[in-house]
């Protein structure tokens, strides 16, 4: 039988199929056996491209991190760079919340994750932050963004007004939160990010030096 013109499997195809399975069913349900069945191959075929299940998960996580824009660092004021990075980071994670717990373990050996960490840390140090504080800020942002992407506050409320009106007098409009889930969750993230950056700005001025005013034409989110 002649060989097919194109290989049945590729790293990219494996990563895409794994990401789809994790999006659909979560990390706990993911296995190489299920992935092989989804791809229509035998399990050992996967190991021609990835040595372990964790290598597959690393590749899925890194493919997500590649979508995060860190090009702002070194080109705009660090406050605006943090703001733009935060929104880009959350957007990528919120679209694939099931992989977020794996991402939260840290960059490991993942190239895109290390590139992101390098850009953020370098941009902050170049802006005058002491190295230890730059490390703290990078970690703080990751905690904040990952937490915001893990779930929806608004969707945690049921659309039953009687549940709230009869026992919780301050939550009489809570049944409407799920209806406005996107506005609530994105608004909460933006408010928190603004407050975080404002606080960091005051810390910078106390310990590093005065900050110039932000340009009036910075992009709004």
C-alpha cells in the first residue's frame, strides 16, 4: 500500500484536538486514550510526537499563551503596557477556562510562557522597578488574570427573583446578573485592573521616583 502524501498526525493536529477535548470536557476527563480515539489513531502513535501526556498539555497551554500580546512592553509606559497585557491575557484565558488550572502551575519549560515572562519582567525592570518588585508584579498579575478567567461571578446567580427577594433584601436584582454576565465580568475585571495599576503607581512614586503623566491618546478598553 503506498504511503499517504501527508502524515496522518502532526504536532499541530494533536494540540488542536487536545485543546478541543479540554475545552469540551475539562482537564480531569482528558487522557491520551481519548485523544487517540478522537484522532482515529492508536495511542502509541501520539508518542511519536510527544513523549508524555504532560508534554501534550504543555503544548496546549503554550499554544494559548502564544495568543497573548506582550509587544507593548518597552514601547509604551509600563502602566499602559500592564493594562493592555492584562486585557489580552484575560481574553485568551477566558476563552479556554478549562486549561487555566494547568497554566497556573507556572511557565515550566514552555517557550511562549517564558517569552511572556521575559517581556513583562524586562519591561518592568527597564521602567525602573527593582528586580524583586518586577517579579512580584508579574506574579500578582498572573494571579489576578487567572482568577478572573476561571469562572463567571455573574453566572453564579440563578434567574429566579423569588430566591433572592424573599430572604436577601440587598439582592433583589441578583437574578438579572446572569443576563448581563459579560458586562458584569468584564466591568469587574477592568475596575480591578485599574485599581491594581493605580496602587502600583503610588508604590512606584514612593520607592522609585515620580511618574510622568500618561499620554492622553492611549487606547481605551
